[in-house]
């Protein structure tokens, strides 16, 4: 089986973020045939139409790098907290930048979303909003299983290690389903 190369976009810049810890856990338990790589988004400028073609001769370097990573990936994995019932600004900013490049690097990509939060709802509203954005950008999101980590402070150690075995089991099931979904949806090479 040709491995699925998935680009992970983490919607939190904080070093101690539970979502960054969730990415580390995903890297540790990714099933055979799924290769995860992070696409850094912290160095992107705030979206401004005056900073890209045709107003400028080329895209800002961090935007070009991220767009190339998205284009090269077979699939996208969004890992994000929920801020004010929605998508964190840093993640939305990354999506807004990449979506301006034509042809769209997002077009027809399989995608999945997961998130961790201290609250009881496990990023449900953020995930719903991200799926709405995916309609416009023509991403094809995995619907089930969902990966919603509620009360993350009880599931990760102070060092950021996933310690909850039930969550680890669901994570493996989620990543396996994501790999299989990506194989069915991805565009032929």
C-alpha cells in the first residue's frame, strides 16, 4: 500500500497546548500506511490582500511554503482547540492565505479534524465551523469516527503525554479511518 502523506495543521501556537500534545500522540500511534508531517502556521503574516499577487510580485515566503506543503500532501489533518465557539484565528488565517492561491491546494483533498479542550464539549463547535469552511474550499472531511477530546487536563500528563488509554484507543481508530478515507478519496497521482 502506498502510504498516505498527511499534513497536520495545529490551530494553537502555545508550546504546552493539548492540541500539540494530541499531534505528538498521533505521531506515536499512526497506523501503518499513514505518514504525518506538521505544516507550521505560526510564521504566517495576518491575511492582507495587499500582500499577495497581483498587488505584489510573489506570495510571502511562509505562505508559499505552506501552500506547497498542502499541495504535496495527500490529505490534511486539522488539530485544533475551540476559541469562542469557533476556529482559532491563527488556523483561519492559514486557511484564508492558502485558499487564495490558484489552483487551490485544498481542492478535492481528503481531510479530518480533531481537537482537545479543557471543557466538556471537546471542540464540537470548532469542528462544525471548520467543516463549513471545508465546503467552500472543497475539502472532503471524514465524518466518522469523530475525535473530540474533552477534559484534556485529565487525559494528558503535565509533560503533555497522552495517559488515557481509552482516548489512545479512539485515536488509533480515528487515524486508521482517516487513512482509509484518504485512500478512497484522494486524487490519482
